[in-house]
C-alpha cells in the first residue's frame, strides 16, 4: 500500500481489514521519503488515474480503495488473491436492454461519480422493447378519441412509436454527454468475468445485468403487449390473459380506446393474488361496470394478448451455463446487496426474484449499487413499502401489506382494517365516475398503518405521500387527526371508521 502518513484514520481502517484476514502486506509512506516519494506518487497517479492516496496493489494489480473495502464484504478479496494474474478490459460491464433505466443510471453514475471504465452492452434483439410503462400510462391523457375506433387505434400506435423513438434519442444523448462506451449485439456469458458480443470477448471485474425482462408467450397465436401496441391492425374483440397489474392496466386502456375487451384467467388462477383481495374484488366490480368482461380463458377472440408477468430470457445469454442461480419461474436470485451467487455478478430490475420494482425503482437500486461498489457507501435499496400502481382511467394503488398477508404474518387478533367509499369534486363534474375506495390495514393495539389500498383517480400521487409516512411510523390516530382541506382524493384515508 502506497499512502501518506497524515491520512491516519484511512490507513488504520485498511490495515484492520488486512490484519483481520491475517494477510501479509507492506505500507510505504510517500510523504516521509522525500523526493523519491514525490516521483513515485507522480507515477502512481499516471498508472492508476487516481490522484489521491492510498494506492493499493494486490499481487501486482491496482485495486481502488472503495472496491478493496467492498471486497471483504462481498467475498471478492478471495477472487483477487486466487486470480492474481488476471487483468480486465473494464471495471464494469453492464448487460442491458435498450430501454433499461437501471442500466442507464448505473453507467452514468459509475462514469461521472467514480471515473470508472464502463462498457454498456445493449442486446440488439431486444432493441425495440419493451414499451416503457409510462408510455401506456399517459395514453388516455393524450389520445384523441375519434368516431371511428379504428382511426383512434392507428393514432395510438403512432404515438407509441413516437414515444419509443424519442425515449431512445434521449437515452443516446445522455450516454454521449458523459462519454459512456456502448456496443450493440447479442450477448452471451463465456464465464463469470467474460461476455461475448458480436463474436468478441470482453472482460470485466464486475458485471451488472440490468436488462428489462421480456414478455413471453407460449403460443404463436397470442400477442405480447408490445406486439399489440405496435400493430396497426385493429384488434377487434380482444381477450387479455393476465392476472397481474399489467393485465389490469391493459384491459382498462383498451376499454378506454373503445376496444371490446375481456380479462381472461385460468380457472386455477387468483387474480392479483399478491394484492389485497377485498380491494381487488371492488376493482374487478368497477371494471365490469365499465364494460369489461371477466371470464375463464377461451380462444373465441379476434386477438389474444398475454399480459402476465414478464420472464428473463436467461438462455439467450447463456446465463444458466455459468452457474447463475435462476428459480423455476426464470427469475435471477440475488441477495440484499443485489449480488447473485457469483460474487462479481449483480442484477437489478424486474428480472430479479421477489423484488417488486418498476423502472424508477430499478434506477434507484442501480444507483445505490454503484455507490456501494465504488463509493464506500453501504445503503441498500429498501424494498419494503414500495408502492405499486395501475395507472390509467381507473387506478388501483397498493403499498405495504394486504389484509391476507398481514393476518398471516402477525395473526388475525392483532390486525384491524378500515375501509370506506368517497366522492370528490370530480364526481360533480362526471357523475359516472366510480366512487373512490380506500382500505387501511393496521397492526397492534397502537394501530400502526402497515398497508394502504386505494382505487380512484390520480392514485399514484396520493400513494406516494402515504408511502413516505409509512417509511417512518404512521398510526391510524395520525390519519384521524389530519385536517383535510377539501373534497380531494388524498383526504380519503383521514376520515375512516371500523
């Protein structure tokens, strides 16, 4: 280790790590050996591009301080000690689909904040999709409904394509602005340090998989959501197979666009089974009132669409053959540090098992990961109380526990629920609007709010406020004592009885 004696606390921290592993090491204090130290420091800066001490070398290879300290937590120190003769083309390779906000954020953070040598590998077979979720969410606000619904549909497809093109341009500009290296082509893992793209092998000390997952259909006659909204053909009578939030969003959007639509499910499936079932029943009732049929799966439709959860196409990457742990539903398995079972490979996004996430959450998780890898920070992505929302003409939002999950974890005796229906000023303007609905799930005699479920308009904005308070401790009494200003939607949870 080459360092300065005056940065004592940093030196002592590093030495504690080394002594804790009983590793042999030497320390040279450059500021105590005169001109020779100055000459060595100039050369160290030139070789490592790092301008401040300490400079740490393990078996002859330079290791940045932040990566060095992190290596004792994630196990990479063992890899470094056993692979002393390996050099890498990049500090980090990011494997990405062309629309991943997580990959974009990770690349920009690593380059701008830590001056890392990054390669962003975009997979060309996924270049056109998936359609960003905010695109579908914004369609009801910007689409002009026409007398002939087929004309409306063509305008929708045109808007979707325009949105995707503009999003791609904006992404490219951001990458160019910070000079992130990128390449396009099919990606396959050769080993845990090497990927092959366009028949060229590229190596990195760490690899991040931040690609969005792909919709996948088992039958050729069933469209994906991406294929549906990129086709100029009027879908006609449409059946949407999906027991997820995406399925609800798609049928609501199609209904608004005057497409005759049914929500299909298999007899053994429970619609939105991860969400509060009492709230789901009310949501489905509202959908049926709006003209959406809900029925068991059948093929008697002009167009069939699979809007179930996406899957990670790991076989296309050869990810299973290098030992990455992948569950039976095709999701990657990671720990709290977003680390796979291969310690130098990380993953964020909706390809990861058990971590509810959307595009913005993926970007936040990627940013925190970069700060842990290269900035000696320790903050983990907090996946508790993450809001989930179906956006559209009728919105359903959920944060925290469902009633079923709360009773299963804490016992029925400690769970109390409150629910109510409300009207707002919007109902005076449009009497046909469905009543707002809110349900609060409380735990213990203190009635701590551990779950909140809302159906209505602009739910995403309301849910954010409640989710923020639930990150701390929100009690039912806090809601009761809050004075609402008017008949707005956000006041709904402040006046509820058992």
